[in-house]
């Protein structure tokens, strides 16, 4: 009897070779979509649901605070301009009131939202310097937008005391090689 079946001893090594030859996964910077899946993937913080719910969901699961750290998620509160909130990930700290973030679905590209922006300025404009109010760099104006957004704070990738979650692993693509530090400071203080 003749069969067209490949013997297992050949098929398994062939399958392994095909898997190794497959192209590496696409860059996280190629992502197009909502801010939440992007922030989860970029920060490694495993929270689901609308962005405005992240702060509350992080309680007892991840450490939270009002001091920026690279890899921390900035949890924007629900507001009139952001009815679902927003989340972004701190990519660089420039000075105590100026950081850079990488996030998705903020500025428009060719009239559409959803793309990732890497190393954009986030400026603390809160009267107390506690990061409770910020302005965000907006591509369409090529600078900080005029809107002030309320922020709950920063969610760190470290488990809260007693939490049974793994420490978050931040993507290596969070920040670029040559971010514009000077431009970030000009955005924050020269307008």
C-alpha cells in the first residue's frame, strides 16, 4: 500500500525548522489601535478594561504613586475630553515635571487616530507638582496641546504587597535612540 504521509521522524524536525525561519514578531511601534492594549503590551502591566478603570484595578495588584518612573503607566482620569480615560507609558524622565511617554491613539496621522507615538512630551501642570494635571504633546499642533487633563497617577510594574502577580516586563522599544530632550523642555516651558 502506498501513502502520501510524511513519516513523523521527518515531519517534526521540518516543523521546527519552519518555526525558526518564521519572521520575528512585528515591532510594537507598528501597532494601530486603542491605547489600552498598547499600554498593556508596552508596560507588561496586566490590566484590562477601559483606561479610566486602570487606577482602581491596580489597587492591591500593582504599586501606585505620583512620581514618574520609566515603564510606569500614566493613568488618565475620565474627563469630558477623555470619556474613557487614557493610558500611556513613561519612556524617559527629563526632569521632575517633564517626562516623555510612548502611547497609542492620541494624535491624528493622515486624519486617523490609533498609531503609536514614541517619546512625546508629558508636562505636569498641577499647582502642587503632584502630576494630577498634565498637558500632552499633540502632533497636530506640533507642541503641547492647550487642554489640561486630570491624571490619577502612575501604576508601577511592581506587585503591591501580598499581590500574586508577576513583576511587569517593559518592552525594549519603549524609547527611541535619540529622543529630543531639548524639544521636550521647550515644549514644556517656552509656550
